[in-house]
C-alpha cells in the first residue's frame, strides 16, 4: 500500500483515509490504485462488514493531481493519459465500489470534493458531509466530460435535470445545498464530524452482514448500468479524447490566466 493512504480496522469497519493533506488529497495513479486495491481486499475479507472512505486534513479530495506534469496549458495533454493508465484507476472506482464490492460503503466528505474526488465520493453507497464540505464538478472547467462513474452515480442520486445543472453550471455548492439536492444524505457540524462519521459507520456495520450484502446486491441489480465496467471505460475514453481538443487547451489557458475562454467546438 502507498504511504498516501491510511488503513485502519475497528468494529467490522475498514476505514480508508487519503493521506495527502498538503495536496488536498489530490489523486495520483498510486493513490487511486491503492484505494481500488483496499476496497477489493475488503470485499473478500469476512471480518469487514462496512467500508468507510474519507480524507486527512481539510479536504476530501481536490481531484486529479497534475502538479508534476509540467506547466500551464501543457499540463493536461500528456499528464492525463499517463495518470489514467489507459482505462485505469479512475475507471475502476465505480466498478470496485459498486460491482465488485457487495458490502456497504460510506464516504465521509470532510472538506472539498472536486472532479475525480467528487466522482470517488459518489461511488460510495452512502455519503455524510461536514458542514465545511464544498462540491464542484471540475470537469467542464477544463473542457471535459465526467469520468469515475459520475454520469451514472450523480443522476442516480439527484435526478437527471439536477445532474445536468450541476455538471454544466460549473459552480461550487456548499454542504447544505448538496444535502437539499440529494448529493449527500446528511450534514454534520464540522466540529462534530469525525465522531459522527465513526459512529454512523459502526451503526451500518452492526447490521447483519449477509442481510446488508444482499440488500446492496439487489439494489445494485435494480439500478446500476448492465455493463458498468463498459460505461466507466467509455467515460474515461471520452475524457482522454477531450483533453486533446482545442477547447480543452483554451479552457485550461483561461483558467490559468483567470480569463474568459473562447471556445470553437473543436
């Protein structure tokens, strides 16, 4: 496992903590694959009855980390393909959390969740947010369509039109608005969040494990795409293609320069 992830187990709950607080828990290939591996291992461990995921520091995850890939407009063009590892870790998030794991998963959104970090949170079955949490879709800001299962998990949670509005309006929403639209199921005051999150995860783990697993299997069969792995792969493929467009280059340039982009549709 990576040094960028902390794992602990207590009372039947495996807690996965992203541990890059100095980078707002920005996701790298190493961290992403470590999360996928931890969920897969937990799915096969009979001593684990629920899985929790949260972040150390003041953020859940700020999304994909492109900090080591150069500067300015060139950042997304080469780095995204390398970090995605073709149809790699981002595309495995919904598969690992929803299709391969039949144990309840709970995301504790302790701070900002942006882009791929938001996609990760939405892959969980249940979401609890700190009052300090903030949410932004991220993708459209750099001229991309979403990945990480977000085009499936977001409309599942909030409905079609609200999902479209959130993804295309490109604005940050706070925890209370996220709760109002169904992005999260509960909001807890920041000062009480850690204890409340642990208590809630223990409560879910106290459910008869076979009943919990069969409940998730049945709900998944009724709601998730028939070929969730193919859907996730298509998302990543479109995102990779999006990064090669002139509009994506212009979006990144404008974001870096704090300017308004001029798009051409190419």
